[in-house]
C-alpha cells in the first residue's frame, strides 16, 4: 500500500520544500533587483530583458514547482 502512496508523499514533500523556499523569496527578489541594476547597460540589447530579470522570483517558483511535478510524475510512473 505504501508504494501507491509514494507519489502523494513526493507531492506533499515537494510542496513543503516550496513553502520553505517562500521564506527566501525576499532575498531572491533583492538579488533580482541587483541583477537588473548590474545589467542595465545591456537591457536594450535583449528584448524584454527588464521583465526577465525583474521577475526572478517567478522563475525560481516555476522551476521549483516543475521539479516537484516532475518528481511526482516519476514516482507515479514507478508504481507499476
């Protein structure tokens, strides 16, 4: 029975890790603002550069969430 609950455990565990990562979001936002300030000279070279470096918190959240979903899918497929 526990092997069938493994995907749920991976999902809940990953969600808890994501909640812990929310504690670091202000520091990640500060790092993103620093990155935007340091790369202001090349902002005109790349299309939409300001939005990309301005939303570092979003990119970190999406990356972590995709890792959780990938791990859950992998655990779900390993149940067979």
